């Protein structure tokens, strides 16, 4: 697998030589949202957070990078005909696989296609990189929903991201697993890590969870993590999932919807280019991703 990673790195460099056709000009922000364990509401939050950003005027693409349980389309109630695998096979362009979601939000279904990155030939990769540039130039924000846990594929996406949102709940095992993700990411390189406490009974509980995590991270990892915000526990979320209608659309005045909008404002408002890292955009993300394929 390491040989494939080295081969892919060389292909990415070669595929990017045609700057006239493939250079991305937009300072697109690429953020991965993850969790230490499943069942903490990460995907539901990713969908609603992306919708809130789109509603706030941030041109947003939601990218499904959960190789095992790709299900953003189900949560959104949309039915994409194609996914990233069709692009990698040369059957479709990225623009052709994008699925239109509510309110102008765009969805890229990843599925097993992401696992095929290490098997591309030069021509396939060239088309892929060119498509990424087009997506970069039409987006302000690309939110990547990774799988949960510490699998190599998940960690590769996190290492490649410019910023990371870690979702936890007040449950002790969720906190422990979220900290494990933060620890592994911080050992690789320094990058902004935002913590969201989901399903909290009140702000005091959420801040207590974060304070404990932040103190541990400062003491043992020598890093600072950011409290992005919290989302209240609400049975409306379960009903929204069952009805396949995001809570921002089905219950826009609910406490959860209001909290998501506040979280969006804290994370995404004022996307100043000068505050972004040197390497930005989806092209840079996938170029960085190839560095970590194969471990």
C-alpha cells in the first residue's frame, strides 16, 4: 500500500502541471467533521451545519467520506445516481455527480470511490484533479463527513484537512474516544481543532465537558482546542431522522435549529482568505491525503 501511496503522490504532482486548466483560484475552506465513536450524532450535525452555512450565504459542498456507512443522502432525503467512483473510473465528471440538496446545498457522494484513489492511472487522476479545481472555484466551504473512530482511512482524512471539528456527547466513553482522536491528530501536526458537544442538557454541562477535555489536552498534549459550541438534547432530532428531513428544514424554530445556526456563525462566518492556511481547497486536501495513504 505504501508503494501505491508513493506512486499516487507522483501522479498528483504530474497531474497538476497543467496550471492553465487545473489551478484552483478560490480560497475554499475544507473542514472534516469526525467523532471518536459512532452514535454521537456526527452525520446529522454535519448535514444541518452544512445547511445552516448555505442558508447564511456560504456556498457549501457536503462531501461524504464515510467509506463504511456513507449515508448523507439518506439523512438529506436525496437520491444521487452517481458517486465518486464514477469519476475515478472516468465515467462522469465531478460536476456530473454532484447532487442538488435543499436550499442550494450540494452533495458529493463518496462511498467506495474514495478507496480507489490509490489505483488511478495518470489520465484518470488528471481528470479528477481538474474536477476538484472546478469544485474549489465554485465553493466557499467544503465540509467532509468522515467515518467515526480511529481507522487508518479516517485518520488519513483528518491529517489531510486544514481544520477538524470533533463531535462528542457528555457520555464518558464519547469524551474518551473524542480525546483519542484529538491526541492522534495533534501528534501529527498542529491545526485548528474545534469541539462540539452534542446532546447536552444545558450550556453548563457542555462547557464542563469541554473544560475537562481542554485541560487534559493542554497538560498532556501541549495544545489548545477550541470550544465551537453545543447542541441540546431534543427528541425532535430522532423524528427528523426518521422523516428524512433535516431539523433545520422540518423544525426551523426549534432549540436545536437555533443552536446549529449559532454554531455555524461561530465556525464559518467571515471566511477571510488571510486567515486560511497556505494550502487551501479540495485540490490541496486530496494532494495532502495521498501523503498518508498506506500509513
